[in-house]
């Protein structure tokens, strides 16, 4: 008997018993939908957590600091011990950048230079945290902008990319009124209004509040710094870039050297006589690796070099492990429904055999292959699993949409609490077919072993 004949006969047998078939299929639908929705909740929680980790630092990002965790900018790239038993601190400089960039799997190494400055516009002022990085690193961070663009690499003129919540920290210097007190944003357009920046804040405050026994200090020069971009989001939309002001690190270094000339840059080390070094040292290094699986290896190598490297790897591993358990539990709960459906398939097939005993006997007398008889009943069970699985997947997607809609309306950060990837949908259908055929195996075995004469005499 050809496979097409078996398929046609199996489908015809199911169609003759519509009510029983529909009820059995309904059990598979509920079972498939249950297990898929349960697993999708675990996958959704895991995906949301990974997105959150990516949002707050990145999955393949390593932050490098000096080894002691103190005086982060007072390091040198030498690890040698000087005469007299004095150990030189390991600073973050250009040599450190080159050494880390040579490590296998390291894709990007960007120095990070941070500096506090004072921004002024009319009567408004704000203390800004300026963060200088390379354009390559800024692009890798996938900073979404609502206006403008990232600073141009190698640009001679310094420009800023403002975080979306920076505007809330501007206060009226005369009335001391701010957004956090009045709930009203200052009348400033950071992209268009001329904002002046004071880099020498010590000189500024000394000039504003001179002591009685100190020499008067001249007010420091103010620099007009244009805005190149604005991070996307409203004042209530927090992300890891909301409070920072980004710029090209080379332009920032040029500006600082121009502003302070032979003076010590705030936060930079000085010699024993108080003079600044020629080189500018960095607060940290931003390192990005090309493979998540190599993250721990690269981090270990950086630590062996004498630096302190930190990443989200432990958080990622812990999160994956936790949600793995959650997925297993939720999947087990859903599997119970499918197990009940499998019992229903077995019952349906057994009833079908009892009702078709004479038909089976005739087929055997006519010389039908026993394997064809068994295959016919297995295909019927597989049909039930396939139809129930397909309808169950459609129902699962509908339930998933409803869950995500409710979660979004509740204002939760998780945009996809239920996540059904394509592999889960296909796996569920295949699993439903396999469960159906396994449930139909023993009934088909019984049909195959029926005595032809006893079957024909059966009424």
C-alpha cells in the first residue's frame, strides 16, 4: 500500500468520527498552547533581562580601571618596581590601550576621559559630567539620537552630545529654581541655544567667593561649545546615557591642553613639585570583545596585566541559570496538559480499533501488510497531533499578544514578557506530532496483532 493511500485512509477515518476527533484535537490544542505559552514566558523574561543588561552596559563590554580601585587616574603602564622597593602604580595611558588592543578577541579599546564642567546659558547653569571617548566606541554603544549626530572623529572643534535628562539639571542661578523643585523644564534648547562651558571650575568658584586672606582670582575663560546631538527620549525615560555628555576624546584633550596650558588639569596626577605631566591619563578604558564566549578569557588576561577589569559576565551567567530553571518549571507545567492530551489520543485510537475490528480483519484476510495496518493508525494519531499542534501555535501567539499588550498597558519596562521564537513554534508542532504517534503506538500494535478470523467474526 502506498503512503498516499495510507494518508488518504487515515484522514478519511478521522473525518467519519468528527465529534470524537474534534474533542481529541482540542485536548492537543490546549496542551500545545499551554506548554508553548509557559516556555515563552521563561524566554521572554530571559530576553528582557538580556536586553536590560545590554542597555545598562552591554553583554560584550569590559570596563578597565587601575588595580587598586583608588586614584583611578594616577596609574602608569609600567609594572616594574623602582629602586628602594617602591612599586610604581599602573596608570591607564596610551601604552595600556595598545597592550589591551593586542589581546585576541578584543574588537575595540577606547580610552575614557571624564571631567566635571560648569555649563551656563543666561541665568541658567548646570554641572555636567563630560565623557570623552573615541567615535568608534560611541558608535558601538548604539546611542540612539533624537536630533543631530555623533561628533566627527578628528574634528578640531569640540562638540557635545547631550543625554536626554541633562536638561533637568539646569537651575536658575538667581532664584535657585530647578526642574526638580518646580516641575518645569528650563527654557533652553540645547541643540540651538549657545551654551558656554567653564572647564576650570576651581578658578571659577574662587573668583566668585574669594576668601578674606587670599589673592583675588580672575574669572576663568568661558568657551562656547556647540551641540552635535541629543540622546533620544524624554526627561522621564532613563537609560545609561541619560545623564552623560559625550564628546570626541581627542577634541576634549586638545581643549583641556588649551584651557589649562601649563596648569594641572583637574583630576590629573602631578609631580612631587606640583607640576603636571605632559601625558593625559584616563579614568577608565572601554573594551568590547567580538565574542560573548571569549569575554571571561579576555577579562582574565586584562586582570593578569595588573588592571581591574569588570563586566556583566557574572550577571549574565547568573541570569541565564535562573531563567533556565524557570523555563524548565514552566515547561513542565505545560507538559502536564499535553500528557493529558496524549491519554485522550490513546483512548480515541483504542475506541477506533474496537469499532473497526471487522475492517481490520478483512484487510488482513486480503493480505494487507501488518506494517501498513500499524502505519495507518499511527498516521491517524500523528494527524491529530499535527492539527492540534498547528491550532495550538496560533492560539499561543494570540495569548502571547494579549499578555504583552496587558504588560505594556501596565507601564512595565518589559515590552515582551511572552516571547515565541520561530524555533519554539516549529518544535512545538513536531513535539505534538511525536506525542500523538507515541500515544497511538500501543493501539496500533494491538490492531496489528488482532487475529484475522476473530476480527471477521466480531460484530
